[in-house]
């Protein structure tokens, strides 16, 4: 067989990271070995899979088709391996937890400490997701549990959820930003004229979501919530922030809360999980995440 799971993993990494060298680094491989493997696959198939421009490699139509269909095989193989592990021991070899950017990941550390102290051997992998990314991570098999999955659950089977909280964000600008001098609630027509600092939806397959972004509004995209706050403090743009980030900056005079003529509605946030064959580690976390004191610690300032 010319196409193997290992080769599909390489194609996936190259597509996600944009170059052979970056993919090799992510896969802990030597770039030359990766290039050789892909070149041999293209030779065996007698067709190119990439458009190469300098160091950047982009899948062509044939490569895209191969990878899109191949990702289903990668997910199926991964799920088979995990299912066998659960059947053999009842405990997952690894539990993948997607944490929404609205929740500081360090708030989970006491929970992880209790899990490790109990002597459980399941490895934990934490990832950060934004907007619909938590739902996407569950739907595509990148995560088993999502904490803070934002908005409505997509129409996908095999996912269950329960309400966590409603996040009420604050619209804030730097004191030297033009909007800081606006008298009265800021109308949409005025808000549209100013750059917004945003975090991109991390979804890979589900339709990307936006919250509060206006048509025609300029944007500055940043990688995480802390960078978003610092960009707004620097006066590079405006936007909404959770209380735990905005309040200290407002108290220090580095941000100013401003009213909007059409305030943003609170964002529903959820605990969500893949419901097929729940292993012991996932069951342990779901039970812990029902405790009121833990929910309060996770959601304070949201």
C-alpha cells in the first residue's frame, strides 16, 4: 500500500504548520526524512501533492482530496487505539481536554493535582480553543472533554453537554483611544470605524464563528486572551474582555469601560464531552466538574 497512516500524519502536519521544516519540528523528525518520505509518495502515486513556494508548501487539489479523506482514517485509527486501551484497562491512555480562552488554564491545576495525587496513570493533554473551537475539537476527535465550550452546541452526534455559566464580557478601550472620549453609549455606526482586537476561531472543520465583529470593521488578530488585553491597553484596537482580565486594567487606569448602544449579550458556556464509550478518566473529570465549588472557581470573573 502506497498510502500509510504515517504518511497521512505527515501530510496533516505539513498542512497545519505550512512548511516541511515546521511539520518536522512538530513531529520530532528530521526535515530531510520528511521531505524524502513525501517525495517517495508523490513518485509512487505519479502525481504532485504540493505547490512549493520557497519554504512554504501548500496542498494542491489532489493533495487536499487525499488529506481531507485521509483525516477520517487518522481519526478512526486513533479512536480504535483508544478504544482498545479502554477495553483492556478501563482507563484511557490519554485524556485530551480543550479549555476555552475565556477560562485561565491555571484554574484547572488544582483539579489536575487531585487527579495525579489519586495515582491515575492517564496522561492529560490540555489545549486552548476559541469561539467554536471547543465544539470542533470534540466533533473532530481532537478532544475528549471541552471546558467552557462557547455558544450553542452544533448538530453533531456523539457529543453531550451541560451548562457551565453565562460569560458577561466588558467592552474596554485604552484611555488615549478616540472612543474613550465618546459621550454616551457608542452606536454601531461609530464602533465600525475602529479596529477590533480579536481572537480567531480555532475550528478546523466546523464553520468558524465570530462574536461581535461588525461587517467592514478592521481587525487585529492575536493568539490568546492575554495578548488581546495587552493589545487593547496599547491602544491598537477595541474589544470585549472577561472581567478577570479587564477589571485589573481598569482599576490601574490602563483601560476604560465604555457603554455600547447595543450591548453584547452574555455568552453561554458549557462543559461538553464525547459520549461514546466514556472511560474512567473522563468519568472522573465529569464527576469533579459537577461540584459547585469547582464551578465557582472556574467561572469567577466571567
